[in-house]
């Protein structure tokens, strides 16, 4: 038997581990199972290159709980260790930096951690155990050894009679950590962190029902057998090539990742790159519609099939945080708990690669089956539009896959939009004016007015449209967007002025004064327009700039008016050629004139969904009274 002290001059390292890593203490099991996996895969490699002369077989990792003895066991059938290797890897290497750690990280140790920084994964066991044993037998022909440490810098190392190759770690669970003696808790952690580890993990047994033989009698009962309960899938879909997987396989894996998601994903993107970094994964587009809410089912980050985190900001571009799926890369730098990402060149390259891969996928999807792509547009547009706004590289490719639907359900790519709409919708200054609506029902009358002129109106109804059209206007030449209810259609696309007025300037001035005095509301700016006599006498519009800034503020931009937001401002467009305009000028009774103006204003408000509360009640009451006159 050997007794000794761990190679560290600090009095006692274990209280430091417990203190600094306590907030993430559940990771001990992930670290120990990861070590067991590494030991197993190392043996496989040594056998494959001829350095270990034995059968690999079907090794597995086993996790066992002994409640009576308060122990948790992690058992592998990997390469094991000799006495010299225990001395080298457990007693010396792990603590070579402890003193430096204390000095360097004394103020921020909890965030920085020490396991990942100094390679102390094994010692995370002491966060939950008062004593740890290692029973290990090397694949080499050397005696098995037992190492015991009770959380002080002292240990014992002696030969033992273990006959099977591999390592067994025995944790004597400390007071206060009894949760790790509960089966449900251990199963929860194994499922969370080790669900896709590349070596089968056994945790107890389960009953399986055998199928009845073909010649079984009607009253025959199927047999049940006890089998190992393997809690992980060692070969998840992302470890395979796309040629090995069917559409059904991708869907099945999606539900394996997100068991509570009952909707099918729209499509997936398989990631696979070896240079200049290594990364694999599968991203899924869920049905999103117009929701900007990031749901609880997030993209999961793995490192060599070990779950790290689902907080992937910094690796995945912001606009793809709305997606789901898996990314696995050994090249992402992580600290102790593997849950805080350190931004560096590799991470930026990975983010850039994912952006390019998604853009390429969109191009291939629309080229392969445009009809299907168009059917899915409403469910994916929020991601595409967000990407166009936030990622220049994505925006540069977007003309090939970003769609612009009109109010009749026809979809245009940008070049198609220019080809079809530009000749008709170019104003006197040579600007291509793109009309759009955000709600086809609420803006129906304005849409119809535009159509009567031979114009088309796009339906752009996602919450980030104000930001998107600003991006398009600043990056493309001589184009502008105008919401179809931002002004009368003649003003939205200015053509040669051919309007003829029924009223002279004095009559117009008198009419405008009467309306302003009656309306008496700073919210409305009265403007007279010489429109066709068949058009509405009163029309309410909201100036494009003010409305757009207000919309942008609602989705995180344009807050020049501070917390109070943008004031409500509207134009009251009065058709000076309408019969009502002439009627108002003829009406000498001021009370009757005011009544007609208020009624016309209420009708205009009603068409814009602005008539509410008491004003709406009064309007309905007044309208019924007029019916009985």
C-alpha cells in the first residue's frame, strides 16, 4: 500500500472545488461519464491500431446506486489504469495549477471555474462525495489498484483483486447531496447530459414484452424478460451522413430531441464541416408564423456527443436562435461548466458557416420545389427577414430566396417584383414605389383603390417589416416603400398632375376652415385633394414616416420620443370634388354642417378601425336615429 499527499502546496483543494463549483454541482456525473466514455473509445482506438491485443466486444458504461451504503458507482470497460498511471493522472497532473488558480481567480472563481481550466473533471466528484474510490485494472498485464481519498490532500493507493478490465468510480455521497442517490435524479441527469454519448450507458434494467410466436394460441400471453436499460442513443442522426438518413429519420430524431413537440418540423439543414474547424449538427425550422418569441425548445450544443448547453448565443447567429436542433463541435472553447462560451476566431467562423449553410439551403429549397416553399413561407419568413436585417452575408444572398407576396396570394422574388411592378409603379422622379399592406382586411378599401389604378399591393405582415423595408430602401437604388393607407393613392405614386378641381381657391379655403374648426383635434391634419368625384369624401391616412417609426419602436428601434412613444398623427384627406364637399359649402346652418362633418369623420375613422369606445357608441346611436327620420 502507498500513502501520500496530492501534489499541491495549498492546504486543502477540495473545499475550493465545492465552493467555486457548487452552483453547477450536477455536472460531476457528466464529467465522470465523459471520462468513462473516453477510456472506452481509447481502448477501441488502441485495438484498431494493433497496440492492444484483445477483442473490443460490446463495452458499456454502467451507473449503479446503492442507497443503503450511500454510494454511486460509474463503471466502464475501457483501458483502465496501472498504479503508475493513477499516480501520474490522478495525483500529479490534476493539481499542477491549483496555487496559480487561487491567485489568478480569487475574485472571479465562481464564474471562471477550475475544472475546465485545469483539467480537473474527475475531481468534480468531490462536490457531492465525502470520499471517492477508484478501482481500476489496465488493459496491460499489470495488477489492479484501488485509490481512496476522503477529500483531504491525503490518499491511499494499493493493489486490489479486480479481475475485469476497466475502471469503477465509487462516490460515497456526502450529507446534503442525497438527491444523487435517487434514481429519478440520476436518470434526469443522464438524459440531460449523456443522452447521445457514443458508448451505451446502462442504468438498471427494464421489462420487455416478447412478441408471440406465429403458432401461438388465442389465449396465449406474451412473455416478459428483464433487459438492460440503455438510456442513451449512441448513434444520433447528426453523427451519420445525409445519405444514410431518410426524411422519416430526421423527423424521428426531431421528436427524440423535443419529446413534447407534436408538430412536425418544416425542413432541416444538415451541418457537416471538417475544415477550418470541425462541426456537425442538424438544424430544424419549426412552424413560427409571426411569433418573435423564442420558445423553451432551443438549439442544443454538444461537444463530442456530450450535452453542454442550450444557451448558444454567440455560436448561432441571432436570427437562427428561433430554430431548433443540435450543433456538435470539439472546437468551441468552453470553460469549467462548458456553459459559457468564450468568443474567439473559431466561434466567429462557425457562426459565419452556419449563416452560409442556411442561405444555401433556402436557395436549394426554392429551386427544387417552389410551390412547397411558397406554402411554407408564412412559417419561415420571420427567420428569413430577421436574417436579412441582421446578417449582411445572409442579406447578400437573399434575393434568391426571399419572397414578397401580394394581397392576392402571388409570390415574387425581388427580380420578378422589379420586372412585373416597376414599369407601372415608377413615379415622376423615377423612383420605384412598392405599395404594401400589413393587414389585408383592415386596409381593404385602400388596397382596392390601388388596384383600380392598376397597381399591385404586397402583403408584408410580420412584426419586423419596418426594419426590413428600411434595409431594402438603403441598400437598393431608387426604391421606396409606402403603406397603402399612408396617403391617397395619387400621392403615394405621383404621376403627371392632371386633376381638375370643381372648387376655386376661396371655396377650398372656406371648406378647410369649416372642417378644421369642427374637428378641432391636433391629431388630424386636414388636407384637401382634387380626387375623382366617385372616391370617398373623407379619407384618413397616417404619414409613412411617423407610422413606420412607431412600428419600429414597438419591435426594438426608433425610440426618439423616449418611453412615451410616438404621438398619434393622421392626415384627414378631404376630396374637394366629392358631392359632400359641395354640400358642405352650400349648408348655411352651422349646426347641420358640423353634424355632417362629424358623421363623415366617424365613417372615415371606422374604415381605419379608429372609432372606439364612447365615440363608436354615439355613432351607432346617431345612425339608428337617422334611419327613423
